[in-house]
């Protein structure tokens, strides 16, 4: 697991890698792409240093078509993560956010600080909790918030208050997990939020 912050500074480990080599004699440099276009966005992918080296040393295993496919799939998943959909009824939005809420709850129950696993094996559970919180819960929370923000017309007045509590919780929880500067005054997840749009 890589540290996200060191001495208050973000740790960057990514490298810009060319899919078709920047030079004709470089790795995968014999592609059809014009030399003048090889530094363009469509020919660049972000990799960690280890993967960058492995891919460059094994062009027969990692041809440019495969890397383009990876980039295309990843770009699609990022777009879908932040795409915002308008709903016309409460049931539809409930059906959309329910799986995200259930996934978050399941992770919290199994690996959260108050879980049975945390009591029985605190160190291993904490590692799992931190990883899943960053990889799953934070993106889920953002997606839920963005969808509801775009569909505020479907909220009742009391639900709007609960949603506001969720947003305050989401912001504080996210700050704690990413910065490592844990603030114990962060608002806990509002239990009423699990029943929103019912």
C-alpha cells in the first residue's frame, strides 16, 4: 500500500507512458502513428513505474492494441462514475442508490472500527478497512451525493435535512481517509439516510 501523503505533500507515483513509442526505435515505436502525434493525449496512459517498465520490456505480451483497450475501458469507467442521471420518480432513484448503500454498509459491518473482525484481528482489519474505504466507500459516497444533488426535486423536506447530514459526513469521512489527519468530530453516517426515498 502506497502512502497518499508524506509530510503533508501528496506522493505521486504515476508516470506518463506512451502507448506507441515516442521514437521510431523506442518500445512499440514501429506503430503507424505519426511522430508528431505521439505526445498527444490519445497515445498517453498513466502507469506506476513498475508496470511502465514491465510493459516496455515485453511489447509482445503488451501490444499497443491491448494498452489502448485498457485506456478505453478505464476512461469509460471514470465517465460512468461521474455521469449524473435525472430520475422521474423516487423508486427509480432508490433502486439506483440502494446497491451503493448496501455495499458501503457491508464493508463497514465486516471491516469497520466496530466490527467483530476489528476486535479479533485489529491490525489486518484496519489495513483492509482503509483500503476498502478509499477504493469503494469514498467513490460510492460521491456517486450517491452527485445523483441526489441532480434529483433534489424528489426529496421531501425531512429527507433534504438527512441528505445534508450525509453530505457533511461524506466530506469529513473523505478528509479523514485521504489526509490521514483524523478528526474525531466528523459527523457519523446518519442512520436515517439508509431509508431515503422509501
